[in-house]
């Protein structure tokens, strides 16, 4: 089957999951299982799509911005499924799944020339470097969504708006804890990715890592600062704002830096 | 449906909607009085079955009367029992029969007829009413099923709608807000300033919300100790208030102090000690106990009594929006109950029982050789007619209506006639 077709089927299931999660938000007593199955089904189909692409390229499909975004969307979906099983916080779904859909759709729409991978980008070290980086971005996207939810819930608490969203969104403390976990995971995984990337670059490149390396260090610094301040009185709104700043940095790094400033990380 | 069966189901009630508090007080029943009244009503043959629901907002007698004149029987009984003038009873009571009586009970159990729409306490009171009636021996199939169905309707309404979800009391709202800041409150500390009526109410709510050992501070330390002892909390002297504030996640204040009991400086200092961890203040005092500008301190949430009242009003409106869905559930349950009640009539039961016998006969005949079937059919028909003749004759001839219904119910159960 055409790999794109699998991808679109996955998107259809994600759309179903989004509709169901909105329904769950309005009527929290509807069973959770259909939502889990829709997300799980979408992930399986998208994985099949990514695998088909990988087989054709003999490499993880991240050399094009499309392939990279598809992998990003898939990892974000996987993180959401993990959250559902671990914390059963379904209220995050309606806000997070649109990002999964957005990245997956962009992954399908953006051009993906079927060129085989360069010889230097083959091998486990490089694959792990990029996969971990994308996983870290997924964790930071999660943190971004949680931060938005934190700000919304805090605003409602401040204004004593106790409507539907107020009753459905988790407590501030719960959102803050989930956010902390997301950032911790993202930070650790990005750290590993940078180290792996540096080791790989030393073997392959003739000069020191480029602008992308700088932006990764900046991202690490922002999120590291966030965790540090979180333990020193910034807990809550300020941490949420910092996380949003961190996410804009990631989007900048993912697009502008990759496309215009980085010779070695350019999508091609 | 047998209209006569349904028509014999009657309700005589007094509720806050039509009867003033003085009348309601006089017709209110204690648990012992309920037992006594039901026993007396049944023994004197005035009703065949009965249940009394008595709460501070209503007293209602549900009965299955031998004939359709239950209203007079019950008002006369009440008049004698309570020494009330019959005209006074007639002027303040309401009377429902059949499906209307059933619907009323289902609405009561669902909280749709309550002063605080959707309140849950009434469901327990309906359950308790059935339990008292059972102890008095005044329930059989009809009342038993009626009240079980009412409880089921009440549960469904609460599970399938949001009618009981939004709290209405300021104490519940206060702790709901605290839960939205802190999540699970069992690991949170609560400080209650003031051991008066409001402080006591909130201390109890804190314990109900899962808080362990709320801290109580009061100017008169002995009152703080009393309240702490009654809720399993800990009393702190007034001089220890400043030290207690930084340790508390939730501070409830309800004193009659003319000045602020907790100032912004104190809160800022507390937040430094807490390294920015959130604090929530519930200020129930008028004039206010907590300086209003504490809300400007980072991660501090503060709510006045007016804020909580405003939420209560919003929640009342939200509950009201759920009424149409709740009424639909009541209608469904009512339909189910009336269908069951109509099946309790003798004629459909006999018809269904005969049909069941014919089904069993045909099953057996299918296994017999074709040549034998006609002869065997006659034999089996004669046999089943003989077997059923005496039980059905006795069931039809039973003079006591309640016992007759019991027998019909037993036959339906034993032969699984409700399966169809």
C-alpha cells in the first residue's frame, strides 16, 4: 500500500481521536477506551508509513523536513498515549492532538524526494542522535501545551470562572508536575542527542558543529534554567511562560536554523 | 395495563412548596414514628403497602390502598395521629395517584424536587425510607420495586447528568477551588482561623475533603482546642498564628476581627519561606480578615465570601441546565416501572404462562416422531391444564390485593415471564 495513504489513514484516526477527546471533555463519563484505540490505531498506521519510507531510503526518514515532521508527530502521539496510560489525564487530549495532526499532515504535504540516504548519515549513532533530538522536541511540545493549559487554568482560578473548562482541566499542581516531567525528559534526551551528535560529527565533519549545535545548546540552557528556577520559587506561571519561550526557540531552530543557517543540518 | 392497579398507588405529601414550616414540623416523622405509623396503617387494613419519606423539607406517604379512596383514609389517619384539623391538612397537602405518584417519587430521588436542585442527600433518605418500611413489614412487591426503581432513577440522573456535579455550598466551593490549585488535598495542610460556626463548618469540610489534621487558631484557645478535638485537628494558640501561616497551603479565615488578621507583608514573608509554592486563602469574614491585595503576590489565590457566593449562583444555573436531560431519564424509568406494574395483573400473567407452556410443549413435540405428535399434543395440553388449574385458580381468587400481587410476582419470577 502507498505509504502516504497509510499516513492519511493515520491522520483520519487522529482526527477521530480529537473529536472523541472533545466529546470526553464535554461528557467526561464517556468511556476512555475508544479514544485510546483511535490514538493507538493512528500510531500503528503512521509507524507503518514511516517504516515504508525508511525501507525505501535505507535510513530513518528525517532527511527531509516532511519526514522529520512526520516522525515528530508520531513521537508526540506516542508521548500522549504514554500520558493516558500513566496519568489518565484525558483533558490534555483536545489541546495536544491538534499538534500531532498538524505535524503529521505537514509531514505528508511537504515535498519528500525519494533520494537514498548519504553514506555518512547511515548507521546507528546518527539515527539515535536524530531520533533522540526529535523525541526531545516532542517532550518540549508537550511541555508547551501543558504550559498553555496551566495559564488557562490559572486565569480561570484568578477570575473565578468555574465553567466547563475549569472543571475538566487538571489542577494547577498536576499540570505543573506533568510539565516538570516533560521538561526533564526532554532535557535529558536532548542532552544525549547533542553528545551523540558531537561524537558522530567528530568522525564525519571537518569543522566544528554549526548553528544548529548552538541553538541546541541554547535550548538546553533555557530548559535547564527553567528546571532550576522551578525549584527556586518560579513554580507555576513563570515556568509556563519560560516553557513557551523554549518552544518558540525550538520552532525557530527546527525551521529557520535548519533551512537558512545550518549547512550540516539542512534538509535536503 | 391494569388501570386499577396503577390507580391504587397513591401519595399524600407535604413539601416545602405547598406547606409552611409549622405544618411540615407537625407532620414530620421520626424513624420510630414511621415504623409505628406504617404498622398501624397496615394492621388496620387502611393500606396494603406503604412507605413514608420524611425529611426536613417533606413528609410523604406512598401507599397501595385497597380501593381508590386513599386520600380520605390517609388524611383522616394523619388528622387523628397528629391531632391536626382535616381542613388544615387538605389546605397544605398534595395528592397524586398512579403514574403521577411514581413520577413524583422518581423526581424526589433525583433531586429534581429539592430546594437545592440535584442535592444528593435525598437519595439516601429515599433508601432509608424503604429500609424502615421493610422493617415495619409494610412493603411487598409493588412498593419494594417502586422505591428500588426510584433509587435507580436517582443514581442514573446523577451519573448521566451534571446536576449534582457543581457544588452549591460555599464550603464545598472553597475546597473545590483548593482542589483545582493543589489536586489531592490529603497531603495538604489547612489552617482555620476562627473557631466559630463558619470556621467549624469549614474545618469539617476540610476533613471530608481528605485533609489530615487541620490546624485551628482562635483568640479563645479553649474553643480552638474543642473544635480541633471534634474534627481530629490540632489547636495552635493565637500567638502562633504568624508562624502557622507559612506552613499552610490553604488558609480559611472566619473571625469577627475589625482589622485584617493576615496582612500582605505576612503573606509575602510566608511565600519567601515557601519558596513560591502556591497558597490559597478563603476569606469568609465581613469585614475581611485577609488583606485584599494579597492576590497580587505571586502564586497566591484569595477568595472572599462574595466570590464563593458568585460561584454558587453560577453553579445553580449550571444545574438548572441539566434538568431537561434528568427529566428524560425520569420518564424512561417511569415507563419501565409502569410496564412492570402492568405485567403484575393476573390476566396477562396467565396468558403469558400459558404461552410459555405451549412453547415448552412444542419443544418436546419437535423431538417426538411425527406420527406421534398429534396424540402427544393433546396429552401434554391436558397435563399442563391440570397442573396449572389449581395454582391459577388460587392466584385469581386471592382476596387480599397485596398478596395477590405477591403471588403474581412470584409466578412471573419462577417462570421467568419478564424475559419477553
